[in-house]
C-alpha cells in the first residue's frame, strides 16, 4: 500500500514549481528556515544568507502540529506561511506574490519524492498579511495563513 500524501510537502513542491516565486526567493522555499543562528559564531557563513528573501511553511496548529479536517478522500489543512525579506517591504513583497500565486491556483497534480504524485484541489490565503521581526535571525517576516485541500491518496 502506498503512503498517504503529506499535504505540507505537496504545497511546498507546488510553490517550488512557481517560477516567479521561486526566483524571487532564490529557491529558498522549505518547511524550516535555513538561516544560520546569528547568536552562534560557528554558524556564520552557513545556510541561507541573513537577511534574505525566503518562504517557509508549516502546519498552523499548536506548535506546528497539523490543524486538519478530513473529508472523504481530502485532507484540508491550515498552513502558516512565513515570508522573509531584507526589511518589512521586502518581506511583504514575498507575501504579496505568494497571495497572488494562491489566488491564481487551479486544481493540479504535483510530483513528489518517492515517485508519488499529489493532487491539490485548492490553495488560498485565509487572512491578511501581518508584519513581524524575528530577533533570533535578525530578519523581517510577513506572516499569513493558507488553506489547502489535498488528496490523501497518491495518484
């Protein structure tokens, strides 16, 4: 029996395939950020440059636990998107492009690792963008919540 599809992995794979978004963040789209810890001198020069444009996604439940609703063969999840940038306007630029990509979304299949193919039914923003500053990595962040409907069964 095939493993069920991970909705988070499916959405990340879809967003990585969006050429304009991927180019804006220089392919820095992941479930966890790759910024080096600024407070740790041994981390200097590792990972993503700081500050930089990037996009991370995680489940929007408590402490990143999935906030899901199962209906028939679909998994409906809320995802927290964190859009990083070199200043608040730069982070907002990433968030605005992400919002536009979601608004233009049409049902589609996405290839995943292990030769799986996921079907994403819907992807849209749920709320307005909020601006923050992450003092741990010294980078501006624009946050928003997304809703995704993904088939549980691989194609």
